[in-house]
């Protein structure tokens, strides 16, 4: 039997998209029992499809079956990414599949929109690993249109685009992302553009203290203070800057050389030869080319999670499937495996403590801090001789 609060968010979602189904195009008029609609237009279209597929949202059991299928698809996409990186030991996949009550609840019981956005995001990353950057950017933008937390991956993606294509080369990819947002939001932009932009992309929205998982140890007045929010933003930007300068960018040249055409850089751009890709990755840590892409994207997202103004219980899915990679992407001795598994267990315990406590929120920050320290010191550059110079090969068509 479903708990009494299982249907709360699902019913609110259905009420929000029902207004659009009835012809309402003013975004400020779309709302449900939990408040106004605060997600971009992609959310509306996807959940409108679920609204019609489940008899106007009445068949919750069918919706849960659909989300169970989404859960399996999400695992398939994540496993494919991990197989390409070849960094995580196989036994860790058991914990990813079977050891998280909270993730199963978020997907199949509570039917949140966060899993939908993350599944699309993991599909985009699979496309990036296949060098299909344009299609990947399209899917990345679609994921953003479902929920804005996907923007935490954006700094890493921008770095990768600049690294692969330079400033002029990455502009078309950024245009793909922007154009999709315009196309999806066009019906609402034509009616009330200010209402749509302020509701769907509200970066200053206040969160309720009673739902926070990560800041329970703070007084509520500090949690709601704008100065505290600004400090977290500065910490986030500082972390991104440090990782971009000292962990993502391993070349001895100035980071501004990323703005140049890759063919004009010295040494040769990583995108020109597989040999150079592997060399640049090995300067940081023993990663293959796919793992290098995943490392930048996952660490970018993790920095954002660590500095979030608030983490609610459904937000766990934002980074749960990335944690094994973040823990095992650095060199691991036999004795170091157990502490990493223990970290996963403590993080899981923190997210399953309801309501959150001072101890659980502090423990979560300690775990996040330990992972950050491991990423920083475990990926410190090591002296590696560059590979023999080769004649640059042509860029593949699908990379374009």
C-alpha cells in the first residue's frame, strides 16, 4: 500500500500540465497543490505525455511501471558510461543497483521529474563519448528543460567544448543548446515572456528549511540569509576555477589558449590525435579518453552539489550514480577499497535519515569534503613525457 504522501508531487505535476492541456499558455497561471509551476517547458511536454498515457494522471500504478522502465534505462546508460571508463570495480555496481532505498523511492514510488532529467543527461554523456557533440548538446539542453539542476554539468561541458573545438568551433554547439530552449518555450514566450522566464528559470527561489538535507545544523535565519547564499556561490565559482586551472587543464600553456583554434595550439590539441588525448589524461591521472570526459563532467556537477543552497531528498539522484566514479577514478590500493565503500554507505545513511538531523547533515558534508580532497590530491599532475609528435589527423564528421 502506498504511503499517504506518495501522490503529492505526482498530483501536483498533473495539475500543472492539465492547465496547458486545457489551452493555458500563460506560465504564471500553471500551478498545482504544491504551488506554481517552476520548471522549464520540456517538463510540461514530457509530463503532458504521461498525463495522457495514465488517464489524466489517475492511473498511478501505470505511471510507476513507466518509471520502473525509466529506472532500468537509466542504469543501462550509466553502466555503459562506466564500461567505457573502465575505472570502477564490478562489485560496486551491486550497490548502485540494490543498495539505495532512497533512489528506488525517487524513481518508482514518488515519480519525481529529477530522474527524467538525469536519464536524458546520461544519454547525452553517452553521445559525448561517441564524439557526437551536436546531438549530445541537443540532449543536454533537453535535460535542462526538464529541470535546471543539469546546469551544474554546464561548466564542465563548456570546458570540453572549448578544449575540443576552440571558441569559434563551440559557438554552434552552444547555439544548439540555446535554440532548443527557445523552441520549447516559444508557445509561452509569445504569450507572457517575462512570466515564463521568471517562473521556469528562477535562480533566486527560496527553499524551505524543513526539507533541507545538507544544512540542518545551521539556524534557519542563516539558511535563509542572502549573504550565506552569496558565499556558497563564491565557493562554487572558486572551486570550478581551481579545478579548471589545475585539474581539468593539464597543458603547460595558459588556459586562455582554449579559446584558440585547436589546430593552432602548442602542443597539439587533444582532439587531433588519440595519442595526445591519452597523454593529456595521463598527466592528471591514469584515465582513458572517455574517462577524461566523464571526470570533468562529474566533478563539475559534484562541486555544484557540495555548494548547493539546499539539497532536498529527491536531489540525491542528481549525483548518486556519479559517486562510484568520483571515488574510484583516482588510483586505488587494495586496502583503500573498503573506506570508499564505507563512504558510499555513510552518504546513503545520511540521505535515508528523515527528517534530517544535525549529525546527518554534518556527516554528509564530511563525506563530500573527503571526496573533494581525494579528487584534488588523487588527480595531481605527475611528470609525464609528451608522446612523439604525429601528423594531425582529420576531425571525424560525427565529431562535428
